[in-house]
C-alpha cells in the first residue's frame, strides 16, 4: 500500500539554525500539507500546497516558514531560524484530487530545538 | 473560525466495555467529518469518515453518526479491545467549493483499554 514517507525521523538543531524537513507524498496525490503537533497537544494545520503554490496557510505559518516541491517527488518544509517553540512533531500529508477529502499522513519528523 | 471539541484527556474502559467518545463541531460550512487514530510513534491514520448528514462511518466495530442537528460526530463501540488503545482525534474539513483543504482537529482522546 502506498504511503507518505518523511525524513529524518528526528532532527536536533540549535536555536537560530535553519532546518529542512523532507516528505515524499503518495505518488498520484496532488495536494500536500504540513501539520505540526506540539507534545501532548492537538494536530495543527500549517500549510497546504497545490499546483506548485501555497493554497492555504494558518497564522502559525509565518515568514520563517517556507515550502517547496523541488522535484516531482519531494515536498519540503524549511524553517529559516528555529526557535525553542518550534520543537514539535511535523507531519506531512497528501490527498488525491477530487471529492475524496481523506488526507494520508506520514510518520512525522520530531524536531528538537535546543 | 472552525473548531472541534471532543472528550478531553484519557478514557480507561475495561476490555468488553462499551465506549462513547464525544465530538462536537462548529463551522459555518457543511463539513466532512473524520475520526483519525494515532498509535505511538506514528502519524494520524484515517479511522472512519462521514461526508454528509446522517451518514454513518464504520471501521473495526467503531461507528460514528454525522448528526447535523446537534453538530456532533460521537465515536462509539459496543465492546472495546486492548488493541483499540490509541489516541483518537475528531476532525472536520470544509466543502470543496470553499477552496479550503485544512483539517481542523480536536484535542485528542487517549483510549487506554484495561485488560
């Protein structure tokens, strides 16, 4: 069964450093998403991406965040200058075009900012 | 904005007990409703869904009825098993014609079934 994959599984970084989180969505999906989950809290939407542009973003997704689909398979989330409060699990998700609204989530990247 | 409120914290039924996890939603749109399940170390997985009012989502003995009149989507099971232990999230998404794709999640309910 096709699945969303994410790398790395755990990223440790120093405050102020840039990080790039990588995702490979399911191959025939056209909509891509990033969510985050601070430990013990709810899953929060960050951004959705379709046709090589951002289609929706939350207030969390400020100027320090960016997304990119650099090739036909990868989807990345960049955090330019990490803060302590960026420590969280980051989940990539994808969904197929059309009336099917299910989003399929990857296993997540745990980001720890020291 | 949209919101989802569900049973807070943890529920600790014994194996064989019945289960209800409450979920209520608030939105100006006509949403699709979902229950996602999350196992330790994994991302959320779709557990069941309902696309319109009076639809009933079903999976692995769990059911949830989309009730528009009470804006609810409670998760129910007649007899829980230890293997059902996980965190369950209620979520909604807005209609296709709004152009919005984000899932709005509830805070999650940890189900820990006692042997």
